[in-house]
C-alpha cells in the first residue's frame, strides 16, 4: 500500500490524539497525557497556530505523525524547527515511514531557511538514537532538558513579584 504524508486537517484531530496516546504508551508516559481532540484542534487550527502536524497514511490508515514548531537560536540568529513528537505505530515500523516523516520535516526546515532541526530522545530509546544518528544527527551529551510545569511553574511565576524586593530592581512588562 502507498504511504503518503499530508498536513493534519481539523477532522484528523481525533486520529492525532489516538496516535499521541499510542506514543505515550510506548514511552511509558501515558499517565501524563491530558490532550483532548478539542484542545489539539484549537492549537493546530487557531488564527495564529504555533504548532504544525503531519500524518503518515498507509492507504486510509494513519500509521504515524510528526508534530513540530518553530524555535529560535540566538547564536545563529535564525529560527529553527523543534520536533515535539515523531511516532510510527509498531505494526508499521521497518517500512521507512519514520524516516519519511523526518525527511519531510527536515525539508520544511530547509525551505523556511531554518538553521536547525532538533528534538529530544529518551536515553533508553536506543532504536530511536540509532535511527537519528543514521540520519546524521548528533545526540548532544552535554545538554539536559529542564522543565517547569504545574505548581512549580506557578511558584516560579509568583517569585517575580518579590524577586527585586529591597534591591531597587523591577521587572518590566
């Protein structure tokens, strides 16, 4: 069956949420997924979306997806593309679909004049690391991802008000 990649459409959001759930299961992170079809539709198809998604289709069956967005490198003073998720269902692996999705996003990055195409990979996911390295990617050993969410994010934001107390420092809005 022929494999096709096309941009996600509003009616594909349910399919994307299912694929996101399958990705989370594979990564042993399903307990973290709170995404809904409505939320995803709102983010992908609002007036100024900040994320994009493509879906890989084998005939009428969605077998993979890539979700990405623009970031920016101050060192390059150029925007880049950050791949948030890449996933191919286990039954469709080994057919080149993941590579096709990666090459599609790489082409988008080049066409848009991006200086980088980057993503994160779980340290235990050796098949993915090997795959990315086979494409010429470098896994950066000196970098770690830092994240604030939930209460920690709220506490950090609340600290701003008192951060300059007694120092004469103020945050400008």
